[in-house]
C-alpha cells in the first residue's frame, strides 16, 4: 500500500485511458488486509432498498432501560439515515445508494412519507435552517427554500460554491448547522487506509451559501456524526476506525475539538497510541489529539447527539447518545445499538452504557435492524432511524406512569 | 474491438422486445421474453437471473426503477412496479436453478481466467463457488458476453447507483484478464 493508491484512485475518477497499465489496487474496503486475513470472507452487509411494512418490524425485541418505550414512528423510507427537522415539523431523511431524500409529515396519529428528490448520488446529508432544507450528495448541494409550505419548491443548486472533491468512497455526508449558523461538512479519507489527498480526511464549515470555507479539524478517517456540547458549545464528533486490523479494533472514537485545526491521527495513529501497521512514520502519535472515549471495534458509530430535552430523567440531561449501526469487518458482530455516553464537559472519565439494544441476536449472529441516526424532538422524545428496514422509531420516557 | 461489443445489440433487442413485455399482466411475463422463461437467458447480452441472490435482485431492480441503473429499456419495463412486486419477482427467480449454457471451453483461456479470479479474490465476496450471497450477485454460469460487458462498465464507466467497491476491484485489470474471467466464470 502506498501513495500510488491515491494517485490510482484519482485516475479512476478521471477515467484515464492509461489506467489499464497500472497495477490494480485492492478495493477500498480491502486495503490494508494482511496476509493472515487474505482468505477472510468478511464483506459489508447487504442493505435493503425495498419498503418494510410495520407488521414485519419486530419492535418488541428492542430493549431499553426501565420506564422507556420504543414504538414504530414511520415506515416506508428505504435506506433512511440522517434526519433534519423543519421549522414546521416536517422531517427530512437522507439516503445513500437508493439516491432519495424523503419528506415525512406527521399527522398526529400517523406519519406519511414522500420522495422529495431522487436519482442523486448518495444524498446522505440533510440540514435545515431559516426555512430552507439543504441536501448534500457526494457530488451535489441543493437548497430548497420554503419547502415545508410549498411541496413543489424547486431547488437552488449550490454545488459550485461548495467545490466538492471528486472521490466518492467515504464521501457521503452527514451535515448540520452549528450554533454559529454555519454548515459543518465532513470529507472522509477515500479509502480504508491511505495517505489522503489534501482535500480529504477533514471536517469543514461553510457559510450557508457555500462561501467562507474553513477546515476546522484534520486527520479523521470517516466522521459521520457530530454535535455541540450543550454547556461549552464545543464541537464533538465520532470517527470510524480502520478495517482489517482484527476483531479488537482500532475502535471507533468519540473526539472533542477544543481548538480549531487539531489533528486526530489518520492514517498514522489510531485510538490511544496505536501506530498504523501499513502507514508508518517516526513518532506517529506525536501531536495527535486523543479521543475522549472509545466506542467499540468496527461498530460503525454514526448519529451523535447530546440530549438537552426534559422528557428523559434528569441524569440523561447533557449526556451523549451515539447510534452504532453495527460491524461487518469482525468475526463476531458488534454494535447494532444506541449507547449513552456520560462524560465531563472537558472530556474526562467517559462511561459508555448500552441504551437501546435488541437489534442483534448475538447467539445466532443475526441482526434485523441497523440504528443509524438520532433526532431529538421538541417534546424530548428521541427518534432513531433504522437504515436496514427504512423505518424511524420513537423512544419516549414515561417512568412507568402511563403506557 | 469496441470495449463493449454487445452493448448496442442488447439495446436494440430489448427495445424490440419491450412492447410485449410492458403489456404483460404478470410481472414474470415482463421478464421472460428477454431473460428466458426460467430466468436462464438464451439472448446474447441479456443476463441470466435464475438463482441470483434475492437481495441482489431486489436492490438492483429498485435502482433500475429509480432510474439510477440499467438500460433505458429496463427502466421502461420497471416503471411503476411496486416494491411488493419486486420482492415477489426476486423471490421467484432466486429459487429457480441456474443452467449454464456456455459453449465449448478454451482450455488456455479457462486457466487464465481461473488464475485471474483467484488473484483478484472474486470468491472472497462472491464466495469460492461464485454463487453470490445477499447483495452480491451470482457469477457462476452467467452469460459470458454479459460478464465481459458489465466488468468493462464497472472498470471504465461505473454507473450511478453502484457501490464504489466493484469499480475499485476491477481498477487496472486488463481487457485480456476480464475476457478470461468471463470465460471461466460462465463455465462454473
């Protein structure tokens, strides 16, 4: 594995005619596979592009701490991932392969979904601010003004202003607006493990119109969840660890950005001082900002939200929830849950506790759902999207007072 | 030789067969004219769909219906088909046996294909007997010229809606190796 992999990947993007004369790099998800794992049959799990009716969702299998309840809130949104809530209560949901963005309307007793836009290349990023919906695909940025009131609103194409780089792998997005009203956008390393070109492995923020781009953090592999601490306003984010280093990790990280421009280690240094076996350099972990918490090996940490609502017991206030979609690059499946992280505002003494479980049957090594993203509702309930079954679940707390 | 020698012929064939397909009452009747009554295609350029993994068929057909993948003719066939119909079609064809109908093998090409498939680790995801699994298609017994076309397409012009994996897997693989792998896989 070398820098030529990156050059090679860039050549693919431009369809170079000379491509056939270059040695073949391994597929992005196989890069870094050691000889000992050459015959491994681990491969990413299949997604599901078809609708799953509520009657086929085993919601009763979900487990929560006492007093909490899970219910099916919306179905019929295949591939649904990140959710953004409009000012008037509509929920917008991004997807990857199926290329759609959904709009979910709450009618009180039930929810309906429609396809707002389709045929996009992995429009995973959705964000809402000042009456406008922002949609970010790998190669496109669209803004829908007044979409909640006008279902036929035509998008404004902002693609040029955002100047997105060409690589696709790990460049589907999670986007959200910060307290500064700027749009935060991750650009993952376009590989399992590589020395990325300069425009990747970073998190940027932009003005809503795409101007004023700043790189705020560097050295991440694939960061697809972040939020701001409710008390300090600091930016916290998860980052997914590399594959093909065995069942133990490196683990997913929870990181805290205490100063703009900090470097988080990819590809040389993982977790707490694990040097990368493929990309070596002297003192690989020098100058690297260490994670606040480790979130488990290959767990696919995605949705990341501080809880600021009043519905859950007071002990949950200002704690963090992280959805872990679940592993593929591991002989025993891991994750497939939502965890609660209690941690001090300066990132000390983090404690990770399972919160929502039951998607995985560890004995049978089978899963039925994959929790991906989280959204706190105005009443304090927590919505959890299930990318596998194209559904949204609502987690509420009544303390056992009422059902 | 053009990169995808059968592509034009396939489009013409599909267009010719489209009318009868779209008017059919049963979803399988839409498939049979091109893909064969039992899902084993006798038509050059048209893939066999028998014994393909159910999830693979489902996911691909949804992407075709969404207009992201497939020929124009296939997009027309899929227009308006519901998820439920697609799931039923996938279940139907996944259960039908594959009947390889490849012609006489060229021993040298077969051996080159066997070695190339091992070198590029096709069996890692497609499984060692190439029967596929879940979202990963069956390659064993697929039509040779179709395998050749689709591998070319992944290598040189990956279609929208495709995962990035197959393009990366075939990056830099020579035409001769693709031809040999198609020859070999069609005869598994």
